């Protein structure tokens, strides 16, 4: 089948297997060129896209670690392509096998008991123990054990907030008013995106004895500049991220010897960030500024710095709350001053000049395996691709 991108709202409903392979290959090449003595056996939860995928790639190709990935993706069926995460994972396993590295995957709901038990059984059977556990889920909802569904919302806390945003399709500025979340919505967002499930994972892994004595775990967060605080840091998602932070403290208290880090990462185009109001406008201006200053990074460059310059470096710099800051370049005063100046000039109608809309779209298409140089998109391709070690 000849596969073309089909965009609906914030997502693309098709994905290209060869483009996804090329995307993973490029990231693996980058990781190989930044080797580091670090993880030996890693479990990555939320491993098929964005930051989780890049982390798994660094574990495998920078550290030469065995990796077990937990994903929630769909294979191709009935004329539909598989999800990008499915193709990315197939590509990762294939490239790992070429290097003689173990890579296996569990496809299912990471919030469920069954997936946790499945992962533990797999670790016991194939790896013995893991020394790195990455929690990189970005989920819109969660099904509780009794079948109730909790959905996360991207709303403010307290008062509504009106700000400019971008209509990426029309390449135009627009204005949005984000309503405040109700108490129930905040609680549900915390249940989905907060730290409870991360703690459950660590509890289950520790009880099963599959964590090494020197194991490290990390989950990802975001802070961002003041302009985005009402929708992010001080909004419903920010409440969940604060809970994630508190979970890191609780994990360390409960499991002496285990380090549990929050890594605050850079704002980047991923399937999750595209859905946050205002943030895509901020990201497209940020891309423009950081590219001009030679400071731009994507997921793989960020995760490579996490491995080489933070987790496995001689010195691990932490902020005053004990968090790893990979948003250090994004938050540099000179970067933020330029973003701010551009934001103020938006009213002049110079959006195209101030924001890297093309760069945003390129990243968006590439997440689904499109627009990758060297891929022949006119060619008929097989949509059904196997993930060799899926369970
Ligand atoms: P993403 O959408 O690219 O990836 C999320 C991953 O979670 C995917 O692999 C998806 O399949 C998986 N997933 C979702 N629900 C699942 C479930 N129920 N079971 C198993 N897997 C599931 O998102 P991302 O942007 O890489 O986000 C990862 C983390 O990084 C999140 O905690 C996010 O808040 C954080 N973060 C993102 C940014 C950003 O700008 N994108 C910045 C800082 C921090």
C-alpha cells in the first residue's frame, strides 16, 4: 500500500513503517556516537514514542543495555496502518538484534496489574534484574481495577486563562480561553499523570526482587516559562507533575538505595505536547530561537545528555528540589528573553517570521514516519510489520 499522512486534529491516523525505521535508525546512530558506561538492563515504560523511545534508544545503543519496553500500540489491521509506536518498536528490536542486543516488548495497558506481572515475569525469565526503570507514560486516561475510567484534562486551576495560540493548519494566530478544571477533574488528572502508577510499578518490581541494589528510576516532567504556567505548571497537569515529584521522594524513602529522579525535560513536539493549548505556539517560537542560537535539541539529544551528562556522569547536578534539569538550555535567560520579545511582536502579524512553523510540522510528520529524507514514499510498502519479541 502507498501510505500517505492523514491528519485529524492533533494526530496523524496513518504511520509509515519505513519512515519510522529511518527515524529510529537516525536516533540509534546518534546514540551510538555518544557511548556511555551506564545502564546494563533497562525497563522503559512508555517506550514507543517521544521521550520514552529516545530513552530506550540511548539505553540500547549508547550503553549497549538489554531493554524491555512497555508500549500500548496497535498493529496494522483491515487496511489501516499500525500506529507509529508499533513501527518504531519493530524498528528498535530489529536494530538491537543486528547489534546482538536483547530487546523485548510488552504491549498492553501499563496501568494494569497484568502488564506489571507480565513485565516482571519477563525480567525474571530473561534478565534476572534491571538496573534502570524509566517511567515515560503520557496517557489521556486510565482504567482503574474496578473498570472505572479516569481522564486527565489540560485546564487551569482557579481562574480561566486567555492567551494567544496557533492554528497550525491555517498557520494563523488564534486566541483561546482555557477554563478552570473542577476538583474532580484535577483529582482525575493526578490519578492519570501523577506518581501513583510509577510507585505501583516500583513497589511491584521491588517486591518481586527484580531491581538491582544500585538501581535507578526516573520519570519526566516539565516546568517552562511563566507564560505557560497557567496551562502547565499551575494547571491541572502541573498538579499531576507535583504529585509525580512527591512520588519520587516517597519511592526513595520506601526503598533505601534506590535513586528516584525527576528529569525536567525541554518542550518538544510529541503526540502529547501537540494536544496542549498555547504550548505549540510557544514551541514553534522556541524552536526558531534555539535553532538560531545553535542550541536546539530533539528527544534523542535530550536523552543522550540525560545519560552522558547526568545519570551516568561523575557529577550529577541537581536543582534545589533535587531534580535533573535538561531544560537548562531552554530556560537560559537569553533564550527566554528572545522568546518573550518574539511573543510581544506577534501582534504585528509577523508570525511566519517569528515562529518555526515549518520546523514544527517537520517534527510532527516525522513522528509518524513521514517527511524523512531518503525514504521513497511513492513505493508500495507492506503495512503488516512484526515486532519479533512482543508479549
Ligand atoms: P509521547 O506521547 O510521545 O509518548 C508517550 C508514550 O506513552 C508512548 O509510547 C505511548 O504509547 C505510551 N503510553 C500511553 N499510554 C499508555 C498506557 N496506558 N500503557 C502503556 N504505554 C502507554 O509523550 P512524551 O511527550 O514523550 O511524554 C513522555 C513524558 O515526558 C511525559 O511524562 C511528559 O509529560 C514528559 N515531558 C514531555 C515534554 C514534551 O514537551 N513533550 C517535556 C517534558 C516532559
